[in-house]
C-alpha cells in the first residue's frame, strides 16, 4: 500500500506541473461491489417494469470509475477543492455538461475541481459487466462518492489543497449522491483503514433530487437506484431530508420553481431540515429555468452566486472571472 501511494504521489506531481486535466482511477486496487442482502438471489432481477424506459435510454458505460482533475494555475490556486457529481437519473451520466465543463469553470476561478465518473446501478442490471457486482447495487454510487473524497483528502498535499476546504457539488441525481455523502459520512462503505474523514466541508446542490418519497422523488431515478426492492427502510435511508443532523455540512441550494423533472420541493424540504438542525444554509430559487438550467443559462448567472457564497465562507478568494477571457487546455491522461 505504501509503495502504491509513493508511486501515485510521483505520478500526480508530474502531471500537476503541466497545469492540465488528468484522469486517474478512482480506486488504487480492487473495486468494491455492492452488498449481498441476506438470502438474496443475485440473479433475481427481472429487468421488467422499468418506468418510461422508452424515453430514457440509459448509458451505463461506467464499469471502472475514474476521477478527472482540473487544476488552476499554481499562482491562482486558493487551495480549495470541489468534487463534482454529474446527474443522469442514476441511469447514466451527463458527464460533459454537468461534469467536465463545470470542472473547467472552477479551475479558471482558482478552485481545483474533481469530476467523478461514478458507477450507476442500472448498468449492472441491464448489461453484462466485465466487473459484475453481486446482489443489490444501491450503495455502489455512495461507495464511489466516499472513495472520491477519501482520494482527494489523502492526496491533498500533492494538489496543494487545504484538507478543510474540500466540498462537493451535485446536479440532479448527482445532487442526491452529493447530499447522500453529506448525510451518511459517519458510516464508511469502502475500506478506510486510514480513518480518513469522509465528511465534505460544504455542499453545493443544483436542482438536486433529495427524497425517495413518492410525493417528491423522480420515479425513474428511484427505480434505477433502489431497483425492485423499494422497502420503506431503504426509501427512508435515501430520503436525505430525514438524515440531516447538526453535523451535516453547510449547504448552498439552487433550484428553478418550474422544474418538472425534480420538484423544487426537494430543495425546500432539505433547506428546512438544515435550518431545523442549525446548519448554515443558503437557497436560491429561480422562477424559471426548468431542469438543467446550467445548460441554457450563461455561466455567470449561476456561477457568481456560488463563488460569492464560497468567498463569504472562506472557501474561495477570487472574484468571478469571465471564463470566455481565459483559455484552458484540456488533455486526458489515461
């Protein structure tokens, strides 16, 4: 393990010097799999009754999860980091629109960004995976989320980060995953012999799915995450508005009131839970914009409030810089 960490540090340092993006495996060794429930038949999934599958074609191509790193110029870095989880209804990933494009924006603002290509449970139900999982897969995205923050914290010195300035950002179902990380960090679902802190220092949730309750959730996302066994216990476990405590990280929420895919009430109930437990929270509600408004609005309209909130809390120090005025070379390293 120590030998791997040494090689990893040297590898990351070499590419940090180039000030470009890099892609690294999320796990240094064996990729953990979802738990097998007591008495569960791992081949019991029928694949039937998938809601609205005819209008949603899942792209479950993520069998080997990765971490893509976007580093600012060294002299502009403020030692803060943001770990980004793209959306996709837990059936695929809007990786560029809500991932790599966002990572570039943050790097231009002096914030190191990490985009997580996490596994989605539906992929292991509908396709034959080269790395098949046993049993129920509902914890697999959370495993990847915990591994992402662990990897970033353990290598903070390599990326010149402050370990107390590592936050998460999620869009739609990625917002549910980010909020799951922020409300379930007490229990490690990955090997963590180092006892690395898995709690994000802050959360930025953009039109997030929060609840698995039928009156609030997106049925497709719930089905893809929980599968056919949607027990009351599992629904409550992933209804993150019920998992908020006084230790939940400070949170910024953004949502459009006319969102027809993920109801704005998801953000509202989470905000209310944060306030109830005296967790610092801020919420921006837009009258129009629909679901996925970051794809249609100019970045300055939604990035400026984010950066201002981060600056007020000590996680950013630079004013908003128009990304159109800065070139950023994106190079993938495999």
